[in-house]
């Protein structure tokens, strides 16, 4: 935790509101960057302001502007390609755990007339589905990928349209106020979806350009699981997800923490509900809870290495490097807690037990 608190607050504000040049493109905020956010007015302490700030959602107007940029890209695609497609959003923005005002947004571009099914599902052998006799799914997705690459280059000549990535076409710069990832894919109707007809149970097969193949993803189940976790914990789950993502961003070497946003959300999903269900006036105590829960993972390595992502796709921690990243995250949380407790108690030094007590007993105006 090398950066001092003033540098952290400056970087946090920049993350949440973007650079001046980028924010100027968000006209509603072009003249309001100097305005304080609510978390800045809840405490006079600098560490308390920072801690509150790294837990709060990005201003909804920035999020709406990210979605609006996604809609703009969707319209360009619809007007330029011949393949019949539908669109969905995935990732941190629809889940509302993004930490940047100028946040990337992921668009799934789904084939409209092709899907795969779980043959063990209850409707697999009914008239709900018919046998496909056309081109294979991978060949259709390969053609869609090619169409998207050429169309997006034509639509955004001044932007950087990166077509080298395996799963997504990445757009940034030029007239775009947000980075946008465009992901060719098609639906996969799981056995659960065939029973429930609920979008959360519907899978997606994502095209991989380098291998000309697809892999299964369940982005809507991930979102649903985290949303339910957050509801059960009075908002504590998403506050801690944002906290950990911000602490990673503010660490001296973020690249050494090999857990990504999806995996951080997965770890927090496995936090115990009770300890992270705290009232708003006591939310600084979430720092102590996060440290305790991460320590629980570290002390139970075999169990931790078996934990599955909320959508059941894969193990969250699948390497020693990722397990060590939990330790690095815990260190960041621990140092934050100590600095915060020193500020709360007006002391020069404080031990772990006193830190825990100070955070548990903390009160902050809502």
C-alpha cells in the first residue's frame, strides 16, 4: 500500500469520473467534475472517505452513458451486417460492480436463427426444437466474426478496432467515449432453461477465433447469483467486490494480482452472508469482515481451491499464482483497515485486535 491517502483519493476520483477529455464527451458531467460525491461528505477523515468511496457504485449517469455507447455500437452493427443477430450485455456494468465511470462494456452478438441444446433436457426431443440442417454453428460464427470486423472498421475509421483478440473485437478511441468489446456467440439452451424458460438459466456459446471453436459461458446466471447474494447481505456483497477491485487497482503492482473481476466476484459470493450484512452506518466494518473472510480462504487452501464460480462453469482459483493473489488482496485490505483504525482512534499505532474492535464499533453518517 505505497500510495498515500491523498493520492488514492485523487486516483479514485479519476477512476469514478474519468479524465477531463473523456468526461467532456459526457456532456451532462462536463461542467460538474468538481462537485463532491455523497461519500465525500459523510466523513472528515481522509481514509474514511477513501474507504467509503471504493465501496460505492459509480454514479448511475455514467453507467447510463456506458450503456448508451453500447447502444450506438449495436445500431452500427445492425445497419451494416447481413447476419440476423440479437444483442445482450454481460460483465461488470449490468451487474453494477464496475469501478470506473468510463467503464468498458461487453456486447454479446448472438445468432438469431441458430442455437444448441442440452440433449438431456426435458424439451430436447419435443417440437420446441427442430433439427438444424444448415451450416454449423462455428462456421456461422466465423462468418459473423468476419462481418463484424470489417463492418466495425468501416463504422469507426478513427477508432482502434482490435481484431487480434481471440474472443472479442475491442473498440476504443476515436468518437467512442467508452471502450466496447463485441463478442460473437449463440444461445445454448441448458436443461435448466428448458424447464424454467428463465433467462438466467440460458447459456451462451462464445466463438474463439484462434481455434475456430466455442466454449460455454453462463453470464446471466453469474449476474443472478451475485444479485441474490447482494440482496441477502443488504448490499454488502457488491460493496466488497468494488472494494477489492479498487484496492487491486490502487496497489503498487496490480499485475501481480492474477484474479480478475469475475473471480473476485466469485470469491465474495463464497463469503459468509451474516458477517457482511451490515447497516449503512457501520459499513466501514466491511473492511474487517473482508480481511477475516479472505483469511478464511487462505487458512483452508484445499477447500478454497475447490470453490466454483457462481455460475458453476469452473473453479475460481485454479493455480498457485491465483491462490497467492488472495494473500496479496488480503494484505491490501489489512493495511487499509489499519490506516482506517488509526484515523478513527486518533492513535499513532494500533494492533490487529484493536483494529478489529475500532472497525466493528465504527459509526458513519448515512
